[in-house]
């Protein structure tokens, strides 16, 4: 009888704990802490290694990870084009038809610098993570025109010891939101 009672109690706890975690927003709060720690770590790693790094948020796949490049990299002074919470890739033909010769040379230089090869940053502190059930992420950075809720968003860290201004919202299914503000 005692064994059966213990099994029933164990089953109730096994079912109730995940539900309580979800309702209380524990998963979203823990994930916000992990993202904040990864940002702090990547900021320092970029400055110490002399490499440009970025935190990549794949909002559709519900994942985030760190990448770095040894190539030269600069952000375009213009903001990314976006629509409905997602970045829009500008077609080359449209861009070329709107540019003067000088602007086209400048755009070519920027494209060359911007096409730096980023590769996964391997570290136990900042590994590829999938968001747990009950945690959703939205991202705004200074080079975006709006908050991204779909597609990919990037937060860049530069070897000179600075980053972009950004806000990352981690929300649970019940409306609780944890905001992470990143200052340059």
C-alpha cells in the first residue's frame, strides 16, 4: 500500500511540476538569464580575441547561437529593410538601378566587407540552444527598423570592445515578458 501511494504521489509530481514551471514562467526567466550570460560572454570573447562576433537568433527554428569571423566586417550605415517583423533581402537588380556610379562603388565595397564568413563559435558557455517550450524570443537591434519576430536576427560584437544597442524580449505563453537591454 505504501509503495502504491508513493507511486501515485510520484506520478502527480511528475505531471504537476512541468505545468507549474510553465505557469510561473520559470522557463522563460531561465532562458532570459542564459541569453544575458551568453551576451556578456560573447562581448568579452570578441574584445579579447580581436574578432567580430554575432549572436544569431533563428526565430522560426526557435534557436540561438554564437558565430565569429576573422574577416573584416562592418555594418551598413543604412538600416535593414523589413516587413511584418522580418528582414527583407534586397534584390541586386533593384539596388543597382537606383545607384549612381559613386554610390555603386561604395555599395560594392560595403558588400565585400559585409560578406565576411561567420562560423560557429565553439564554447561550452555559448553553445547552440533551442528555446524550451513556454519561451519565445523577439529581437530589436540598432540596425533594424522594427522588432523581429520571424526569420533571423543578428546582434554584433566588435573587437574594439563595443556592441550594438539592442533589446531582446523573452516571453512565456502566459504574457510575462523579460526584457534584456544591451548597451554599446
